[in-house]
C-alpha cells in the first residue's frame, strides 16, 4: 500500500498481475453527440445510452467487478432544457421498471449517491423501492450518482465533522483522511481503482474527486452509446497491464 493511502483502503494496484479492478466508475459522456451524428433527437442518444448502461452492468458482473459507479445525472445537469431533464428522468423511471428483475436475477445491489430527493416524487419512490428490494444482493453493487457533485459531497462531509467537533464528539486534532472518507457518500465501498470517461473529453467534471486520488484514469474516444462488452473487456485488460507495469518496478 502506498504510504499516503487511506487506512483500511486496500489498493488493488498492489495485488499483482492481471488483477480485476474491485471498483470501476464511469462518466457516461457523448449521448447527445451520438444522436446528432445520426440526425436524431438527443433523447434517442440517452435511450441508446441506457442500453449501454445495461451492457456495462452485465459486463461488470461477468468480470467479477465488485462495484460499478455510474454518473447518471450531475448537479450541473439541471442547466439542461426542461424537456431534456424530463427525458432523462423518464428514461430512468423506465429503466428501473424494466431492469429491476434483472438486478435481482444477477444479484445486483443498487446504491445511490448525490441528492436524489430533488427529483419528482414518483422517481424518488421507485428509486428507494429498488434500493430496498436489492439491499441483500451481493454480487455487484451498482452505485448510481444522481444530482451528484463531488465538491458538495466533500463540503458536506467537512460540515458533518465540524458539527461533531462543535458538539465535543470529535477532537479536531485527531481528524484525518479516514475520518473524512467515512463521511463521504461512498463510505464503506472499496477504493476506486479505475475511472473511465467516454467521448474523448479529458475532464473529471466534479465526479469522485476525492475517491479518484489513486485510480487509473482511462479516457476513451468512443461515445457512450457505443460502449459495449468488448469495450469493457478492453478496459479491464488495459487496467491489468497498467497494474503489471506498476508491480514490475
Ligand atoms: C452524457 O451525454 C450523458 C448524460 C448526461 C446522462 C447519462 C444518462 C444515461 C446514460 C441514460 C439513463 C441512465 C440510467 C442510469 C438508466 P451528453 O448528453 O452530455 O452527451 P453530449 O456531451 O454528446 O451532448
């Protein structure tokens, strides 16, 4: 383990050659451009993107990944048109209705990060019911980031620690990385090993800034709706080969 790694966080980089990442996160970018290239409305790109979500989830299960975290809706996405927001939330509702049985069959536990309470009551209820129904599944944890922003997550963690310190429950002198990580919404999940972004953009866009500290970063030129089993397997291979180089030094 590297000296600065948070306590208790096993980083997979040290586990040896050919390792499967325990925790993979994806910034699913390029739905709009995929649709535009075909002369289709943006919603068609999001629909195709939802199919890619299904493939990525299945591939993660098949490869033995423990956690797959997907950036489905950022806190900045509220700036999009009302129509596009309605399309995206409608699609999530549809996806949940259609895919819940599959999540159960494949042993997938759903967990949410971000503030999903900002969405309509109907979607909130469906999301929470899906989280409750899948709570005992243990093959893959699918973390969906909804109305998520990393800086606000970190600020909120700091605020909670300050409240505890003010209440005398915590000695500020003892505050360290482990105490802050324990207040993040990703608490209890394995360290992020691999972060993928599609569409050729080379940015983190306020996603998992703290968690990505030791992650391998993979920026792919393909648009999200084109991401498939082969792309996932290729990402796994590239991760393993980077780890091998790391271990050989
Ligand atoms: C980025 O493409 C994608 C999104 C903002 C949303 C991701 C949503 C889905 C894949 C569909 C539903 C989600 C789930 C979990 C079922 P973009 O619109 O920013 O593409 P662009 O940059 O080419 O315009």
